């Protein structure tokens, strides 16, 4: 009688135990996915993107003062927003334009793509170039011009910035060092000619002359770099993909698709956990059943 009661109790407990394991597995899956959604901000409505910077048309590319006067270095930064599928095309168009223009030096060009949730992606392209003063205006206009098949509003200016750096002190300093090192080198060359018959003096003068020449070449390189910054202007252009603006119905449809994918992922996680835990549960039940049959739980 006692054995039958114990069997009956274990049979009643077996169902809730298995059900508890299943629910715990599913709860763990939901908890993990819920945390992931909160961390990523996924499966919800996107916040409205920041309003683009509206630049008046007459001043859009009239950013500079008088160029070519003084030792002023100009750097331009232009950020544009285009559709995701046109980012690469805009980058290629601007790159080819620079390579075809005389005097345009392509410094760098890169394109990045990052997968986002709901199958969307974020694309970013950057191009940096150096151009003569009189070619910057046309270059910026080409950068912001819509491609064939695009509407006039397909390219949105987000940021337009120009910075000026006065390099007069650097140029003055390098010119002074160049004059000093040139005069020093010339005097060493005279001493070298006078020390032709004295080996020790000739070695010392030759060593000093080599160091002076190396310092002079370094200063000449610095002078060339400063002249390059003054004679040309650096332009950085960035293309970023426009965020998809969905209506409420389309947004809910995309959320439903994402939720369906999440549910399938939960089911897969549960199956994986069931494969691991089911044999242990079965073995435990078999052990309990055998113990009941052998009377391990009976009172002596």
C-alpha cells in the first residue's frame, strides 16, 4: 500500500517537474532576448533622426575668405546624407572626378558597411583630397550633386565646416633655420677645402658637414610640407546612409517579422537545452522507479 502511494505521488510530481524544466528554459531564452532588445534598442520604433543642417544656397560653398594671401591653411569638412544603396556610387563618382582632375591629390578613400537590426544596414564612405584653391569650389559642388536618376533632394547637407590655420610662425621659423643651416653648411664646405691636406681635420669637418646636410634636408622637407598646406586645401567628404523612415503599419510588420525570428530562436534554444537535460531527467525517473520497485522507500 505504501509503495503504491509513493508511486502515485512520484507520477504526480513527474509532470510538474518536466513542465518546470521546460518553462525555466523558455524563460531563460526570453530573458536573454529581452535584455538583448533593450541593449540594442531593437524591435521598436526608431527615434526620429536629427534634422539636417540647412545651409542657404547662396552661401553653401562660399566658405573661404581671400585665399592665397599669407600663410593660411584651409581645411574643409562636408557631411552628406544619401540613400544607403547610393553611398558607394557617390564615393566612386567623387574619387574618379579627383583622379581625372589635374592638381587633385587623393589622400584616402574608404567605405564601411555595418549590419543593423531588421535587415537594414548603415553605410559610411569617406574621401579626403587636396586641391588647388581655384578647384575647391567645383569639387564641393560635384560632391553634393545628385547622381543620374536621383532627385534634387536626394543629397542632404548635414554639416559644412571650414577651418583656417595661420602657419606664419611655422613658416618664419623654418625659413630662419634654413638660412642658418645653409650658411653653416657653406662655411663647412670652405673649411673642408682648406683641410684637404690634414686628415684629422678633414674627418671632423666631413662629419659636421654630414650632420649639417641632414639637418638642412629635414628643414627643407618641413618647408615643403608647409608650402603644400598653404598652396592647397584639404577637403574631407563624408557620405552616410539615410535612415529608413517607415510608416506605423510597415514598422509593425517589420517588428512582427523580427518577433517571429526571435520566437524561432527561442524554440531552437529550448530544443538544445532539452537535448542536454532530457536524458538526465529520464535517468533520474528510472532510478526513482527502480528504487520504488525494490522497496527502498518502504518502511521496515
